[in-house]
C-alpha cells in the first residue's frame, strides 16, 4: 500500500515537472521581453497598480493569443471579471464573489493566475489560498503561478522585487520574495487555524470544488457545503475582511455552487457559452438531423448552415465569439445535449429523474380551429416573500388530432386580486370554454370571488372547480406519455414553464407543470359532447374566432339565448 502511495506521489511530481516545462516553453516562445527602458517600465508598473485589465493583457501574451498569433479576444465572462474582481479586493469589507462559467472559458487562468499575481505584485494580499476539488489540482494551479514568477521576463522587468524563487518554494505552498504566502488545498480538508506570521488568509480562491462523482450524492453536497460555510469562510481575520472568489461550472441542479449563487450574501453571476439561442431553432433542428446522418453528416450539415448562415445566426448571443463561435458550440450541443447543457450552459438536468427533459415539443405555427381552455394554480398557501408563484395557462385544443397548444404561460408571484384581474384579461382575450381552477382550503372562496368579479365586468367566466386528491408528482408525471406522443406543444418563449418542466421534480417550483396537468385534463375531459358544446359558444370578434376557425363577426340565427338574447354563456 505504501509503495502504491509512493508511486502515485512520484507520478504526480513527474506530471508537475512536465507541466512546468511546458509552461516555461510557452513563455519563451510567446512572451517577448520588453526593451530596456526604466521610464517605460515605471509607467507600466504604475498603470498596472490600478488597472487589472491592462495588467493581464500586458504581461501574459502567451495566454491571450492563438497559435497563429492573433488575439483570442475577451469573453463576456472576462469583461465581467475585469470589473468584479478589482472591485472585490478594493472594497473595505470582505466580499464574497461567486461565478458559474462554461468549460473552456479560461476561468482558472483568469482568476488563479492573472488575478492572483496582480494581487501579489501590487501588494494587495499577504496570504492567498487556492482551493480545488483535490490537492493535486490546486497544486497544479500554484505551479503555473510559480513558473510566471520564475520565468516571465515582463514581470521580472517591471516587478523584479516580487519575482524569482522565494524562501519557501514547495509543491503546494510558497512564500514569495516579498513575503506573500500562497497555499494550495483540496476540498474538504482540515484547514483551521491557518496563519502566515501575523496574517490570517485574506483571499480564498475556490475553483471547481465539486466533481462528477461527489456531486451526485445529496449527502456529499451537504457535507461540502457545511465545510465551506464552517471552515473556509471562518479562515479570515475576525473582522470578516477576507475576500472569497468561488468559480466553477454547475454540475448538478442542486450543487454547492448552484446553492451558493442563490444566496444574497454572495455577488453571483451565471454565464453560458450561448447566452441567447438563435431565433430560428427550427432550422437548427433540421441541421442537427443532417449532422447526425452518416456517413457525411457533418459535411452536409456545414453546407446547409453556410447556405442559411445569416438566418440561422439571427438573434444568437455567444459568450466568446472570437474563440468559440456559434457553429462550434452548436456542434457540441448536437453531439451530447445533456453534457452541453451542463458543461457549457450551466444548466444541468437531474439525470434520469428528469422525466420531461428530452420529450418537450414546441410549436411555431398554430393550426386553425383551436378550442380555447385555461387553468389556474393560484398558490394562495403563503403570504409575503415566501408565496409560491401563481400559474395561469391558456391552451388551444386541436380536436381532430387531440393536440394541445399552450398559448399563454404566465407564471409569477402576485396577490390574489392581481391573479383575478389577469385571469379576466385572458378570458377577455381568448374567451376560454372552461377554466380549471384548483380549489383547496380557502381557494374555493377565491373561485367564487373570481366569478363574481368577472360577472361585474360583464365577462363570462366558466369556472370548473378542481379538487386534486392524487399526489401532485404523480399527476404531473402522467403528462409524460402525451409529451412523448407530441400531443402537448409549448412555445419556445415560455421560459419559466419550460425550466420548471425540464428540472421537474427538483425545480424550485412546480406551479407551471401543476397548472398544465389541470389544463390538459379540462381540455380533454371537460365535455361529453364536444360537437354540441361548441354550437352555442359566444360569438365575439377577436382572437377567439380566429382560434376556432370561424367568422365570429356576425351572429348566427341560433346564437341568442332564450332569455337574454345576448348569447349563451
């Protein structure tokens, strides 16, 4: 066993040596020394003192250029970090900064090399921690810092006092020439009581604390979060002045990073490789089918794309277009959708427990003759900020194919009176044949108030009270076969509903899916005789007539009721 551990340690040291050699060769090849000019050197150093973007662009050309010598440019992540990182360390009080970024966005280089070295050579920090999933990983990040201090001719020219080998220069821990300590740790390790002379840690850089294995276990996630809160965040001075920067990729919907980003004490931001998908996803769907068709799918797909390039790229926003263009990212997406969502979009699904993730279907054009129905989950069980969102859904049933097209999905927090007014507005627009309204506890009173207010405004409000007795999760899961059969179709812009469905049952809220189940129920089971029910619907000009595929601008002879003469309600 001891020999196995020794072999592992020997292999690790060999890997570090190879990494060091590779980094030194990169510096020698791509980081030319400045001309000897004392005045220019002093001017650069003075500017770098307060200008982090200038510092990283000036002293690390070997990281910021492609093999052909052209600059890689900055991503949206880099532009944000250029502002957020200096603001954090320049603040009087300690700042907690969290950021989820795509794989391949150079976040580790940006934070653990550029930013760390800026803090060292400008004297902003005295004791810096690099914490990663494993000690070996954190130590490799520190090795990159050591190589820059030893070999970067530009840093040596302008910050010579900080460069060279310090009095402690080990694997996993160094003390620089100007007495700044930098130490590497693995996640979950004992770290209490850390000191460097009179200094306690004043900057902690947390880099991808989770891995694909431990993030799967709720117990491991809870354990890591407890360690972060109780150990790491308590390492700094008593005045809580230690700055913490937590970067990584969200590997699980409930990962520690995902939890941290939701906390108000942290300044957080989530970045995606494709910040906004193209408008014409229908074209990309067709492209993907070509891309996956052997034997020459990729070549044929590229030709298809080039013929429609402008149309297929319209509306898209990519985080790093100069380095990772849209087409490259969409190829990744086509090869493995789940991996792309997690690694590039920071939007991982919950694996096999996400029943709707792969069966959602979208509509882009509406057929004629749709019959409008609606559903409401008022979510009146809580008050104040803890109130769940209410969900108002309107759908059109295509009777011939029994397909339900979701036309409206309004999901947000609102007071009961606002819910009522929004429902009446939707009824005024769509003239729904029936509203399924959940009536649990005092929600039954809500339904009564709704009908009375609609009558006061002269709007027919056909409410179907629904008392759900079956388990909510089972009811929502019962929609799966209908999605799989393409019988429930959503609009691509219904983002809240889509997110709740994709992440069900671990989404923060399930009000949208709950209302959708009631909508499907009322649309497909609400009438015994559909033909008879739709002869006597109110004829009013507007979208309702268009949905039904009829001319509703002129009343029919049999459109009047026996008593009022104003139509059936």
